[in-house]
C-alpha cells in the first residue's frame, strides 16, 4: 500500500486579543516572574467576545490552500483536531465546509456518481491531535490516492479555563493551524513516518468538562468541573517520558539516531518539559525550536504554530530531517518524522 504523504501547504491563525502575564497579576495571586520561570510563557492569544474557533480555523485553512496553490474545490476531506470544539455537534469540520463554500460543490444538492463527496469529521486526541491527524490522513491517502486533505487544528481553550485557578489558567492560549496533505504534486515537506500511543489509565490527569456527563437543565449554573482541570506535576512527568520514548521508537524504526535530526519541534506546553525531553534525547538545544512564550499551550495547534514560525525563520526546510512530538490529555502521545 502506498503510504506517501506530502504537506503541500501550511497556514496558521491566532486571535488578535492577547493576555500577558501582567494581565494575570491583576486578577489572581501570581506573578510574571513565577509564570516565566516555571513555564516560559509570557503572553497568549485568546478569542474575543463573539469570536469562535471557526473564525481562526477558516483563516488558517485559507492560508494553507493559498500556500499549496490549489483550488479549494480540490479538497476531498476536512479533518479537524480539537479538544475544545465549538459545539458538541455539528463538527467544526462541517461548519468549516460551509464557511469555505465547499458544501455547495459536493453536498446534497449536487450528489452525483461523478463528483467525489466531501468527508468531514472532528477527532479528539487533545494536544497530540496534529500528529494523530497526520496518521489518519496517511490512511485516507493510502485508500484513496487522489485525495486532497485539509487537516485543521483549532483550539479555544480560553473558553474552558477557570480564571480563578492560577495553576491552569495561565498555561493555555487559543490558535488554529491547517495543512493540505496529498500524495502527488509539489510539496513543502514529506511525512516519512508516524508513531502513536495512548494510556487511558491516566484519563483523570487532564479533563475538560462541558460534555453530556453534565446533566444540565435550563437555568443551571456551572461549577469548577465544567472547566479544564489538571494534575500538573503528574502530567509533567508523563509528558517528558511519553514524548522522549515515542521519539526514540520512531527513530529506531527508521534506522535513525538523534544525531540525524536537524530540527526538533515538540508540543509547546512548558519550556521546562521541552528542555527535559531534549536532555533525555541528548539533542543539542540549538536544534530545538520553541515559540510558546508568545502563544502559551495551544493544544493541538501548538506544533503547527511552531512549524510556521520555524519556516519563516528558515529553520524548517524541505529535505532536512524534522522530528515532531506531542503529548496531551487522554493520555495520548505521538511522534512524526518529516523531511
Ligand atoms: N502563580 C504562582 N504560584 C503558583 C501558580 C501561579 N500561576 N501556579 C501554581 N503555583 C504554586 C502552587 O500553588 C504551589 O504552591 P505551594 O507549594 O504553596 O502549594 C507552587 O506554586 C508549586 O506548584 P507546582 O504545581 O508544584 O508547580 P510546578 O513547578 O509543577 O509547575 C505547572 C506547575 C506549570 C502546571 C507544571 O506542573 C506543568 O507545566 N505541568 C504540565 C502541564 C502541561 O504541560 N499540560 C499539557 C497538557 S494539556 C492538554 O492536553 C489539554
């Protein structure tokens, strides 16, 4: 089976509104010094009132489509990685199809035996969503070789942060990313291989409420369980172990060593986690790319925000070996190898 998968275009978008560490100093018992020294984060972008993740997902998608030099009508699949969906249903993928004007070319009004249908769905692998999405896309491409896949990551975690909880609210930001994936034509980067893992025994460590377990009736008031909760120290240890082990497994499977890697991009959760993974892998720090100081933890979107910036700085290059790794709620984790 042909497992060729190319990233043909890349785009990102964050809301304009920013929250700095100094803004947090005004609303809770914290300090810029504590946040920077414990996390590396200085500011993050958050959705403004009335704004939705579909807005930033749309912008990121348009940029990826332009970057790939394709017509949007070529898209056969929209896959959205999110753990903060706009609604429980419909999927953000379907909302995006409507906003992009794709339903009118392939939807119910135009069903025929000639037009390919547009496949749309969301999936939740939390912060590992982009890496999981690459593997899902590889499977679709192997089954349907002429596919053009729009893989989107979109997170609005600020809408599920408890701003009375200083241990979680300072960590996260909102953002979206998108890539066009196909197995033919011009491309930016090749996806060589992907390796995924999960362990449901740790599902209590990071939770985001608001699902159907909340037996709501009109007029109810939400409590803390509606928001993101996390056992930070446990997550920290598991994140370091998970990302380092999965990366080594992927390298070994491809007969590579850490020395063969030109650029290392991890999920941007906490600078100390990234440094600890780098140390475990003995990868030199100048090969490790970070930009979380500007965005905080944007969950599934963080790797794409980092890839876009690394590309702008000339660090993410076609042909150079790039190792991606992520870790998140579930617990889930995964690594991917690009060149
Ligand atoms: N400002 C000031 N003090 C704080 C703050 C804050 N914002 N937050 C916590 N503290 C205090 C604590 O209350 C504690 O005080 P105490 O000793 O009096 O009890 C002290 O600082 C130390 O707290 P720790 O939790 O031990 O601090 P730690 O160094 O572990 O850092 C952190 C906490 C930043 C959350 C860290 O554990 C971490 O980054 N964990 C991983 C989080 C992560 O990466 N999540 C990613 C997955 S998210 C997803 O999948 C959606």
